[in-house]
């Protein structure tokens, strides 16, 4: 399970403050804590900012690279901000994200090629968010075909079935899970299948429990990556336990006591 | 028709472990031995060339089992009572890269030698040879726990590999090795889950994961070899898949086990159909070693000089192939 830490996001008030004050120590500390807790990569999102977002993204990349050596996920809706982030990365990064919309793919596939980056692709398009698993798979297929045309190896694709909050679109939780199972067989080499996990529990009371329950179900269906909060210890423990139960890791009595792999 | 080779890449890498320390590193060894570092299954340089080839350690004992067969005694007859001379002979005559010193004599049912006597033997061997040293206990938990702290202390800074730690008895050894700068040989009884558990427990005590060598059990050709082989294979696969608690180099203590087999021991007079014992015994030991090499063993502990020579030839042949372009 490839874990992308979600905490460096300007939507969080403390991160917004650190960005405003250019408090490198606060950002570096958050980067290090997430990696120590089990993150394999870190998502960077400037959030709404009064400054030039491309400049903020560059600063975030430089700051986090000083603190850790994991890959970075450059998270922005705007391709120029993503390009600025990629330029600053010393190691291959991940673009977060394209959709199946033509304009997005036209802008981001060349960037992924140029920078040797992975590409997260949400399975929605100009028509909006699909209502069921089959419609998600249809968009996924378009994305895969465009990636192959563009010469992006499909194992650098992270297909996201789009998780919606359970309190707002309860029926869609199951549709997204079914889409996970469908995505697995789309192409060779198989794409990664990624959840933007925290969305499922947006606005609910039992956030941690809902997150970890949903993720282990998705793992059983073939989900192998997620953007999540690695500082949620119960969530990380659930992932590690699921890995054992899915025979992805060797069992040992004290498996939770070792450093996460 | 051209055959396309299948290349495999793995997310994990096996830790490297260095045995021995030179003067610059705080010890007195003239050379050190580094094992591990692999990013692929054994002897597949096309997948990833291994930085360190497997090594052979020659075993020296401070007390030789009385029932040792004549074939095994003969080449070492002049040194069997003197571990320091035995070690020197291994290095000078047989070119040993490292010595594994087995301390049987402290065993209460044998000679019940004192911890100080064992420590003196270790010191004498360290003084007699300048290659790195592996130190093995007598497999009696309580006595080993008395002996280890003295032994590690007298070898302080030499970065020996000391063992074996077992799930029921590892704490004293880990503390002693942490204090005196040694690595630990961790043994589990042909059980991958327990082997992993032991690594977790030892690292929790503060032992770095690159100061551990795994020993997944003892077996020889005809006597459980395939069980140990398959566990070693699974351990290596798990390590290459990124499990840091199973990503250590592996050792196989072969000589002691191989020479328990009747096929290695019986004389030609006792078993005429099996042919010359002079050839058969070392061959049994070398054949066991060859199998464990394929399973991923990084460190082979052998007894008979001819088995040592044969195993070195096997390693040379298996590592002679360069990575295909």
C-alpha cells in the first residue's frame, strides 16, 4: 500500500499560517512526522493563498525536500502551479491530478512525460462525477488510452474512482469500491488504484473509523495507494493488518511494533 | 529465435552487514568481510548485480565432539586441541576469509569451562589470525548468558558476529553486542514468522537492522534441507519485497549438520556400496552448501577443507557471469 501523506495542505489552518509566515520549520516537521509514521510520499497543496501559488508551491517543494527524501505529490487544479512544483523537484514526482476531461489530459500528460512523473487521474470528466462503477470504468479506459498514446507507462498512472462523503452520497461509496475491482483489469502493466480517502468521512463524527473501514475494504478489492492522514495511528495499524491478512506481508506476533515498511 | 530474458525489479534491498573491524575502525583485523546488499534473487546479475558475493567461514572448535569421523579429523589432526593453531592453519593453509569459533567447552554437560576460559580462547584466536571472527555459543541458554558478556568484552571493537540468539534467549546477547560493538546471528527454527518476530524484538532493544544476520535453522542434505531451503527463499523474497525485518543477510551453519549424516560419516568398510568416505564426506558437506547458496545464503560455515575449496569453486562459477548487456 503506497501511502501519500495529506497533511501539508493549505486548507489546514496551521499549514496556511506556516505558508503565510514562510515557517520552514513547521512544514519540515510535518513532513518528517508523516514519513516517520509510514508515508511513502507527501502531497503538497498550497490551499487558497494570497501569494502567487506557483511561488508558494516551489517554496513548499524546496522546504520538504530539505527535510525528507520521499517523492512528492504536486497537488493543484492549475497546470502552471503543477509545472512550477515539478521544476523544483529533485526526484520524480506525482502529479495530483488530472481528470478524464480532454483539456486536463492535454495539459498534464505532456508534463508527466517531460518530468518522468506519476499521474493521479480522477475518473470524472466534462460531464461531472459518474453515478456508478461502470461509468467510472469508462472514463478510466479513456484515461488509460490517452496515457498509452502519450507514451506514459500505465504503471505510472494512479486511477482514482472518486470517493464521496458517506453522509452526502451514501450509494456512491459502494459504486467506487466496485470501480476499484474493475480498474484492476484495464491494462497491462496494471495501473495503480488510489483513493482520496478522507473524503469518505467528510463532515462525519467517526472520521477515523469510517476511513479505516473503507480503506481495508478497498484494499481487498485491489486498491494499492491512498492519500490519507498517516498520523492517524489506528488507520496505519489497520493498513498493516490488512496487508498481513491479504498475504502481502509476513506475519509476526509483534508486527505492529516494527517500523512501518 | 532470440530469447527475451525476463528481468525482475524489487522494491526492497537486503541490508549489508560488515564483520570485522580494522585498526582505523577500532579493531585489529587486517581485513573485513561485507555481505548482503542484494537487490535481486541470487546469481541473477541481469536483474541487479550483487555488490557482495557469498563467503565461506571455516569453523574452529574449542572442543571437538568425540564421535567425529576419521575423514573429518585427518586434515586437522595436528590442531584439533588448539583453537588458535586451528584458526591459523585455516587462514594460512586454506586461505580462510573468516573464522567461526564454536565454543562448545562451556556446556555444563561437556567441559563446563568458565566464561573466563572461553574469553581467553576468543582472545587467543583473535591474536592468532587477522581475519574477522564469528563466535558461536554452546546452545545452553543459561551458560551462554554467562559466557557471552565476557566474550564480547574481550573482543570489544572487533565487530564480530556473535550467536546464536533464539526467541527464548536473545536479550543478554543483544545487550552485550550493543555494548561491545558486535553483530548478532539470529536463529529461528525453520519458521519465518518467528524469524521475523526475533528481528522485531531485537531491533526494539536498539540493535540496528544492519547488525543482524539471519540463521533460519539447521539442516543438511537428506535431513530437512528442503525445509530450510524454502524458508530461506521466502525470507529473501519478503526482504526484496520491502520487509525490513526480513531483509538481513542469511547464514547457514553447514559443517556441523552435514557431518551428522550417516552418508557423510560411515566408512567404506561399513558401507562398501557408497564408495570412498574420503570423497563422500566432503562432497556431502559441499552439496549442502551448494543448495543453500541457491536459496540465498550469504555466509556458509564449513568444516572440511575440501568442502571449503569445492564451495569456493561453486561461488566463483556462479558469480563469474557478468550482467548481460
